[in-house]
C-alpha cells in the first residue's frame, strides 16, 4: 500500500522511517518512515542543527513541498492508522491531503 501527501500552499513534511538512522529512544510497536527517504518531487532541507525548520524533524532533515508536489510512502506491511507530521510556515496558509488506496483525508 502507498500513502501520498500532497500540498496546496507550502508545507514541510516529516515522518519517520525504517531507513532512518540507528534506533534511538523508546522501542515502539509501529513502523516509521522519513519523508526525505520516500519518493517525492519536493526539496530536501537539512540536516540542520541551528533551530531552523529541519532541526525540528526527527533526523534533522525534511522535505518541503508546494502546490502540486507530493511525498509518497510505500508501506512495508498492512496499516490501520497513519500519523503525518507537517508544518506550515508562519504567515502562510496551506492544506495537507493524505490519500491511500482506501481513503483520503484533508487537513488544514
């Protein structure tokens, strides 16, 4: 199954991945994916350790997307939920649309 995130406006998309750096923190019962390791037609920013936007992402890198761009995660197994983290820069408006083979969600 694939999950795609697309934008209207400007977004920064971050999630976590099995391709992420060595495990850190707690053991968790779910698989995570990183936007910068997924298929996308946006721009990778970071790594950043200076309190910039990318420095807030789990691997200190993120993907920026604007209208018409997307990030697509191909899942390695069945899923019953999706948790997508995204950021809209101050003073801007944007919408995030998440689609899968079964559903579609739009968030502001």
